[in-house]
């Protein structure tokens, strides 16, 4: 696999002004000459709109990456005879329509798949059907799915195995005594501060370590974290936790995580384009919680794969019932949490068009929404000005209204 050389802070800053690289990981990139920012500017929310969009579709230029190869066949996504048209809906006491959602939420790509057919597809901010766009935390759901596949394949014996059975280097750390299930639920009890815009947070420390492109450094950082609670007794959102999950997959299956994803899902299910995934160092471990870049339709195909229970033809790639369990709320220390195995159940959805729906989601407005009852997948690419905290139209209200409009 071809790997791009890592960039130090100085060279990265220079390349942020004018980069003329034509390929990353050997893959052609039609956006390769666009001016981009740095990863620090991304997480600070310190990019003007045009450069921000350029950066989001060129994240393979920020770090070393590995290719997730497609296969020889493509899962078809024909155009539906019934297309989604403009519709109105209410959110937070105000009335909106489809155009408002795309504009106010700064949507750069929107795909709606109903009954396996494309009912709506739109690209904005210079994107096209050939563009690869960053996943942010959407990839957490992919990493967790690979844990499930590794269980089905027999590489991980049980979801209740201790993490240290596969990652003995974590023995004696706060991850000692943490189960695979605890890890997937982000209930390890290990202390973590996820604040994206705080330079002193654990998330930014992880970013600094990743920027140094030193082999094994992120896992060493995780091993140094203190314990905040007993395993399974506290839910705490942690991107570091998903890097541990990625390391778990790598150790259990004995091959790169991107290769395993390619062999078991990307090529097998029929994605139409190669994708890329950030590495912590050249030829190193994939960053389990961010950095995957793929086309809009291939994110949609991943949603179809999950919504179908993790099957390809007659082959069951995920354990029976895995997706229903992964996409449903959990009890953590007797308290309900709207989080499954790195998937987000839609809260307060009973009796609404969102009933039983769940999603993968990431900062800046990335979503892969899956609604098995309505046989609908909705993919949203966002370019919001800050990672979180900006007033926008509620995405779940939009999803419910879109589902209702297609009935």
C-alpha cells in the first residue's frame, strides 16, 4: 500500500497555503490543488468557509493514510421513480423546508435512499459524486462494526472479554479490567476530556500526538490516563476510546484495520470507490475515531449494510442481532444512555417517524441516519463553522420530516 510521507508543523503550514500534490495513497484527487488549512485550524473552527470546505474534502493531505480498497463489483443504487420534493416541517417552534435545512446547516452533500433507491442526491460547496469527504466521528461506528465482525469471525472470542487479552500493553493501566463491551459503550471509566476547542483537553493532546506521527504514541497516551470510575459505571464520550477499539481490531485480526474493512465490508458489499483512513504514523495504526474519507454514496452503502443487519447476500458478517443491540439505548449503572455500540439511537422517537432509527454522526454536521422501519438511509455532509455548539435546524426533526414525506 502506498503511504504519503508525514508532515511536520512547518511543512504542513506551507502546504496549507498552496498544495499541488495530485494524489494521496495513489488515489486520484480531483480537488488536490485546492488551498487547505491545518488540522489545528479545523478543530479550532478557525477556517473561512471556502478553505474549510476544501480541507474537509482533502483530509488525506493532512496525515499519512491507508487505502480502503473497493472490490470488482458495485452495489447498485438506482434512482427512485419517486423523488423527494420540497417539504415543510417544524423544529424548535419554527417552520422550515428542505432548502432551509441545506442552507442553514451548511450541508455540502445530502443523500436519501428509500427502499434501496436514491430518492434525493445533492452536492454543494464544490463537491460532486466523485468527492471524498471527511467522516469525523462517523468512522467510530465503522470501527465498532469491525469489532462485531471480528467477533463473528472468531478473532475476538466474546464481547465481554477483557481488552487486555488482546492489548496486553494496557495491563496495569486504567484499561485493566475494562471489557470490550465497556469500550464499545464508552463506559470504560477512564478519564477523558473531549472538548475539541480546548488546547489543554485530552482530545487536543491526542491530536498533538497524532500530528507528531510517532508509532504507537496514541495508545501510550491512552495508557497514561487515570481512572475516573469503575468500568461500566459511567458513560463518557471519548475519541481516544475508539483508537483503543481500532488497536483491538488490529491486534485481534493480525492485519491493518483498513485492510480488514476492505476485505470484509468495502469490497464485499460493493462500495464504488476507494476510501482513505488517517494513520497515527506512516504504515502505522488507523485512527479509530476520525479520519476516514469516502464518497457520499459509499457512506450510504455502509448505512444499507448496517440497516440490513450486516449481511452480504447470504453471508452474515455481524453476529445475529448485533445491529439492533448496537443501535439501541443502554443502561449504564442503572441510568439510561442514548448510546449503543458507538451508534446513536434517535432519542424520544417512539410513536414518531424516527421510531427505531439510529445514526452514526460526527462533528461539523456529518450523519449516516438509518431507519429500518421505513427502510430509509439519509447521509448528510456538513461544514458547520465550529465543531459543536452552533444553532442549527435540529437534524432529527429534518430526518423525521423527510421520512414522512416519502411515505
